C-alpha cells in the first residue's frame, strides 16, 4: 500500500468526518462559523463591558485566539469520536489506523481555514491593518497542525484503552483555555512566570499569530525554533504512542 493509497484514505476519512460533524442539524456547516462568532460575542461583552479589559482591536484579538483554540479542541474531540464511530472498521483494519486520526484532524483544519477567511473579512470590515509579517503565518500553521495532530494521536489512542480519557481531556481543554492567552494578552502574566507559561505550545502559537497580525512583528528565530521543536516532539511522541497502542485496539473496542 503506497502513499497515494494512504492519502486517498485520509481524504475519505476527512470527508466522512465533515459530514458527521453537523449531521442532523438545521444550519449544518454554518455552525462551523456561527459557533466561534457567538462565543466571541459572549466573551467580548463580558470582558469589555463587565471586566473592562483594554486591548486595541479586542474583537479581532479575541477571535483569533478562539479560532486557534477551537481547532485544537475540535480536532482532538473529533479524533476521539471518529475512532469510536469506526469500531467495526478498526476490528477488521488492514490499513494504518493513523489515517483515521489524520482524516479527522484534516477535517477540523479545513473548518479552521474557512474560519480564518471569515477572520480576514472581519479585518476588512473593522478597517484593521494588514502587515507584511502576516506572511509568516504559514510557519505557525504548520507548527499548530503538527502539535494538534500529535495531541489527537495521544488522546484518541488512550481513550480506546481507558474510557475516562474523554472526560479528563474535556477538563484539560477547559483549564487550558483559561491558562492560554485567549481572552487576555500574555503581558498580563507576571514576568517571573513567563518561562513556565511559555512551556505551553498553544500560548506560544497564539502569541506568535497575534504578533504577526496586529504588531507586524515576529519573534526571534530561536523562539520559533523552540516552538517548532516542542510541536514536532508532541507529534512524534503522539505518533509513537498511537502506533504502539494500536495493536490492542481491536480487542479493546
């Protein structure tokens, strides 16, 4: 089975995952755009009218953070759910099971890219500036995708063996949302904690995205390299965990 066959499987799984996401809903794929916008509206009201946070272009600042975090949350949850949806297929599998997870992540990534297009439209609507450094965003997208894929390998594999993982992961996502600079700038974090704070790869990625979009600035190559190393390390570890545990999937399902 060659690369072409595996890519065909990944595309097929991605299409199926997209169909399953909004199966039975009235608005269908519109929810992919509506949900982050409704979430944005809620947080925007709370943090501008009640808590009175003062950040320029706060609606866009908040939205890009929400979109990045939602990609992580959606891809990992979809990977867990898609593995459970394909129990019969896993039992009889004669193909790499990694393709199921990659397909689920690819489906979430497609939705994420569509949301980024909406984000660009909103930048035009709010007359936000477009900076040269935004051309660095593909680098951060690659880092993000491999980090999310690695995390998806880990949680989807563990959930097959240990059914409590899906609940633990939901709690981690909830806590992670608030300890990542989604609704506030990283400058709110005391300096003495920053070196620990930026061990969180999502904190690094969200900050790099915002720097490029709003400040026409990218961090130094050393920090970009550190982020890339962390993200690819998560990917490699996740892939190895998934591959090692996959031999038990058929008997555990």
